[in-house]
C-alpha cells in the first residue's frame, strides 16, 4: 500500500480528493499514480483485489480506478463486494480494462462500475471522468455511462 498526502511542493494537502488505483501491473500503478498526483489528487495503490477491498474499507477513498483482471479477487468481485458494503457502496468506481468485448463490458457494468474505460485510455479522458464522477452526487449518477468513445466494443 502506498498513500501520498504530500504534494510536489512538499505541503500536505488533506483537502485533495483521494483516489485508489488498483492494478496488478506495477508500471501501470506507478504511471497512473504519478499522473494523478501531478493533477492534484492524493493517491493510494493496490496490486490485487484483496488489498483493494482492505484499503477501500480502511481509507474510504473518494473514487477507485480498478482493473478487472486481478490476482486473488477479480475486479468484478471487488466491485460487487464494495457495492454490498454500506461503508463503500457509494464510492464511484471506474473499471480500467484491456477487455473490449461487449459481454465483458456489460459484466463490468452489472458488477456496479459507474464507468468502464478500455485501456490504454487517454490520461486526460480519465481525469475528466474522475472529475465528473466526483462532482455528481451518487444518487443521481447515471448507472452505466458509455464506454470511452475512442474504442470499439468488439
């Protein structure tokens, strides 16, 4: 687990929104963490589904970006467990996945993701989706936003 609360200027920014990134590919975790910190977010990372569940309950991040293919507990199962837990049920979830087949994307939506983005996704598009989900109250968020438009869904 890695939690960054000190900004690039060395000042603690506890008012910054907190993002949990979950991916079993270390380079992806590092790249997204650097990018999101540079964009002003506090960032935690997890490399598997079990760690993601534990960190989500402990840290209660403002949003979670979650890969679907994870060791130990899949991203699909993580999303379902988060949605079933009263402590985490309202945390916005973005699936960041290499899957592009409609059946897998529909499965992700059914698991409780607010947005599904096909990797590789444009960093600016990810930031826009994070901002959108953080500014719209959970009670009025669309249940299943469209897949990132730059990709075709098999």
